[in-house]
C-alpha cells in the first residue's frame, strides 16, 4: 500500500536524527520504513525488526 510511504520516510528520518543518528543512517532507516509500509495492506503498521533488517540492506552509490 503506497499510502503513507512518504510519511513513514519522513518519520524514520526524523526519529533517527532525534535519537542522535547521522544523516545517512537516518535516510537508510527512513527508506526502510517506507519500504516496510509498502509491503503492508494498511498504512503505517510497521514492524521494527523488519525495518531494521531492511535498513541494513540500503546502499548508496556515489555520483561523480
């Protein structure tokens, strides 16, 4: 369900930054929260264990 993915992205970024995390970690967690939301039928029913596992798989490429 794509409803709420942007909200989950923003909330994941904000929560990580509020906990003292760095910007790249915050973006990874936000992306993972949005991805977990996308997999669910109802919006914003996130599973922290799944979000943490997804966040570990997010990778960044450097653009030249």
